[in-house]
């Protein structure tokens, strides 16, 4: 699945690599509720975030469940932690859950929708 590739690319701040993991019409729902649609929208959202408060962050994750719904559709659920977030000079490491919906295209699993939710 594409989750490991996304985390690796995030930690290298490689928006192009992350966008390439998504289908052209994919949707990314950020923990803040912001939504990015399409590869180019996702790429731009990441670049905008990395130029601000997410600039020095790294991402870690744990996959908790993978369900292959049919040969070409799968859902991956897990947990994430965002390290190095600085808010008003204080470092925080928010955690939350993620759900990635995948579709297989030309033998490759691609993300059709990624939803991230922050713990309360």
C-alpha cells in the first residue's frame, strides 16, 4: 500500500512524490478539516503547509488494519504522529487516526481518498 511511501516522502518534504501516490482525482482531508482535491491540489496544499507551521515536522505511523474489498479496492486504517510541530514556540506532537482508500491501477495501489483525524 502507499502509506509507507507517503510517510517516507513526507519526512523528505517531497510533495511531488506524495502527489504521485494519489489518483488524479483523489481527495486529501487534513486533520484541520481542510480538503485538497486532485494531485496538483494535494501537492500545493503540502507545499503551503511546509512553508508554515509544518516546516520542520516528521511523520511516523502504524498500520492497524488492511481490508481488501475486492481485487482492486482496499482500505488501510492506522495511527499517525506528527513530530516537531511548533506552535507559539512550543513543540507538540499531535497524534490521530488515518483511513486511506486505495484503488489498484495498472498493477499499482494508488490512494483515492486519504482522511486524517486528530485525537481530541
